[in-house]
């Protein structure tokens, strides 16, 4: 699946992000200071508006004055520092203002852009000869000639030769004039170079096809078409708990007798494993929003059919709604098919919080600007109490860094949402530490990455970053057994059926995480994330001060211990299959937060991290620690039909790239996973 963000399941798709800029540096956890009096303002240079790839050696000359283009000017609103401070106060469990959320109207009145700001920015842009093509409470989009852009932003625009073609960019950093500097948060799209985000979900079928396609490149022999005579000749999985069936005919692997991979998990089993069933919570009274790109035409019908087939309740009338503008869809060729991602997210949210209302908000593409607009719809309309986002993108690539305007605009919405009492869950990624080493063989990685890093928006200090685990069920009902971190090494059965190729296997798929060098440590991680972790960024850069670590928490998401999803693809028939990725984990946690809201008597959680870290190290969470799992169930044989052929693979689980689950906080699983009834009891017994 695609996006200018990345879908956090294996069918990941990327979409171009806007080339953008923010007034200030990238490496800050909150917006810049309070408003400056107009008569004290000075013109502001926009750092990063002249991208690093726009070098003198690659310069092909000036863009024609008459050439047409667009730009998006994000509005700063009132009192940026005050917004961040109040968002923290209402979210901090130790603050006297904890839980005192504002209405959407009060939030807009106190921190939104004023009519005077909008008027001033509009006058500046139109005075330069640009036309207003779209205007919201968050941004003003303009179109016009290169000469008009030059007049507005004080820089000529040149064409530059890049690895993926010729692209336009400012020849030097752009400048916002003093009269409007205080009103402008950031400017996007001054460069037209694409920067895509991708989905964090992938089906077992698509993942296997991707891995098989990579085998020749990796120097591996072709996949055997059929198993050795000692193995079953039909698809086989462990259907009575993790490793309940053993592949006795398989060649020796990491262990003497490798068990078969579990059959794909259903929502009923996941509710049991994470204590939702025993806690008797259903998300009643809470609202969950799902943000993806585009929309299935059959989502409600498919979700109801899936629920009925697996013993659950379909949506009641009015329980499921959609916010979709099909006539405005764009970049579909770049973004690809998001249908499986949407079905996964909706079915997980409904499956783990069956009485919560679910609203699906389909962005017009997987581009950063469109996903940001979808976030704004939820915040401005307060459409939900919890919002799941199963997409993301790297922040530092060979072709350039993530546009600062994307970071500024998204963070502003996350802060506004926190002030209104809205929680945001975000998939942490499916590529381990997102390093070039992981990307060399990982099937849901962005090959453009230039260093180990935490992804965006997972790295934002204002979201709950959700990592993944391989969940091991004790029996068919879903009784919890063990968990290890999400991460798999893959081998295939050799052509003669007598060995695994290669052995050990190559990195295949894993949960994302790491310490971000772009943000300082947020207040809620102090005392929980040790300095030995927080002062070393994912790429090895050492910091004098602690940094933002991801993920915050984790839930089931491994592709080997997959999750069942059913939907009707365009021009196809309804079918079901296993999916994996932190695209599974994010809507799972969103549903758990909806259940938690019910447990709290309907009180919204708002930004969830302070509450979750407040319970870190208690019985509320399973402390996922790979070294403490002493079972013979670590590695599995997967035998199933892929593309009409019976294929046999061996996976070593708990083998993420660059990330390891250990005692206490770790960058594979955060503070851990919800620990059954003890998790929900912790919300009964404490005032917050």
C-alpha cells in the first residue's frame, strides 16, 4: 500500500510529500515562541527551503517566468508556545489542568489564525501576483507563475538534475516578509521533488511475492515448488495455539523440530489475549477514526460480513460512517491500492472495540498534504476520541530530508487535538531501525533511506508510536502465552528439499523504532527511558541531552503470527487472508484506548502517552523481553499456497533489525503491551 507516508503493513505504498519549510529548526519538540508584536517583526528566512540536492553542479538554469506552480502557506495561528504549553498541561497526569480539555470552538478562538492574520497573508500573496486556489483555517494554497513566486518569496527558482529526473526548487532559501512572518507557520511545495510516505501493512501473499522477487537479486536459489516428502502437501498452520503442530518432516533449522506458524488470528482471539474479553469492555461510548487514503466502496458491507463469519457483531445502524471526497482523489498511480490497509484498520478497530463508533476518513491521496488535510478534518470537527494512522515515512533520505513544513503542520494538528482531548496512534514502521542495512532485504522498507532513524509521524512527541510484537497464544481461544518483538529472518526450502536457503536467513520484516535525533526527549519519557538509550540517536549520533525514543507501546503485528482480514477488492470477490505490520498494531491500540475510555466512565484520554508512561513498569503492561521467553516456539515453518504454488519458508522470529526487546523500556516494544485485566484495572484504581 502507498502513501507520501508509508502504510505500516507489508503492502506499503509511498506517496510524494510536499517540499516544505518551517520557521525555525527541525530539531525541536514544540513550535517556536509566542507571537511577536508586528512592529518588532523582521523578515524571516525559511531554513531548508533551498534543498540540499539543489547543488550548483546539478543546476540546469532558471525556470521560465511564465511556468505555473503551486505552494501551500500554513498559518501559525495565535500563541504557538502557549498552545504547546496548554496541550501539555491538559495531558500531564501530574498537572492541575489534567483532563480540562477545550471545545473545538474554544481551541480555535484561542489558538487559531485570526481574521487579521488571514487578511495579511492573503494580501501579501495576491499582491505578489499569486491566486488563492484553496483556503482553510490551517493554510492558504496559491497558484501562479514563477515570477510571482519569486516576488512573494524573494528567491529565483531553478531546475535541478536529480536521480529521479529534473525538479524545480528555490535557488536560495526563501524569505517571508516581516509584515506576515508572525502569521506564517511554514510553506510547502516550493520544491516539486516527490517524497513519498507508505502504508505499514502487508498481506502474507504480497509479502511473499515481494520476497520471492528479491531472491535473484540476493543471490538465492529459486523457491522449491513443493515440500520434501516428509512434510504435508497441503497448507498447514498451528490451529490450537502457537506451535501446536510441529513440522517433523522439515530439515533441521534454528531448532530441532520447528513448529508450524499459527493460523491467522481473529479479533475474538486478540480480545481474549489482551484482556478485553475478561474486562468486559467494548468501547461503548467512544469514537475511533481511521485515516488512510481513498476508500473501498464496500467497507461497511465487508466489515459486517467478516464479523459475522467469525462470531462477532456487525456494525449497528449509524455505528460506521465515512468522510470521503472521491471527486478530489489524486495521485492514484503513485499511491497504489489502499484497500487492504483500510479493511485491516477498520476491522481491527471494530473487532477490539465492537461497540465503539468508527469513522473512516479517506485522504484524497497518500501525499503529505492530503493526509494532513484528513487529520485536520478530524480535529476541526472533533470527529473522534482516538485516531489511528497506519502510515509513515523516513525523515532522512538520500534524495533529501523530510520537508520541515510537513513536521510543523502535522505537529500543530497533534497539539490542537491534544487540547481537545483526542488521542493519536501511529504505526512505528515495518523496517526495524529503517537503516540501509535493513532496507537491503526488508520487504516494507524505503530504499532511499541513508541512515538508521525513527520514522515520521511516529517520531512526533505528540503521538503514541505503536510498535509490533509476535504474539504467541496458549490455545485456540486466544489465551495469552508469550510475546517477543516483531522481527523475522526468512529462509526458503532448498530445491532438493533437504536444507534451508540461506541459513541463517535474511532480514525480512520487523517492527519500527529508534531514537530520533530530530526531537528532544518529551517530558513523559523522563525517568522511564534511560539515558543509555535516549542520548544515542538511531544513527549512532551522541547527544548531550536526551532525545525522543520510539515506539511508546506495542501490540501484535508480526507477519508470521498474522492477523486475518477480509475485503472485496475493486472488480474482485470477497476473500480473506493474513496481514502483518504495525498497521495492525496501531488500530489495535486505538481500539484498546476506546475500551479504556469506557473503563474510565466515558472520560476522554486525550494525548495518551503521559497516562501510558505513568503506568510503565507496573502490571498494566507486559514487559516484552525476548531474553526472558524460554520456549521452543521461537521459530516457525510457514507452509501455504502462494500464487498457486505450495511454498515452504522458515522464519526466525524475535529477530528485528537493529532493535531488541529487553527488560524495561526498549526501542522495539516501548514500555510493553497491555497486560490483560491488570491494564484495565489500573484505570479503575487510580484517579486518572
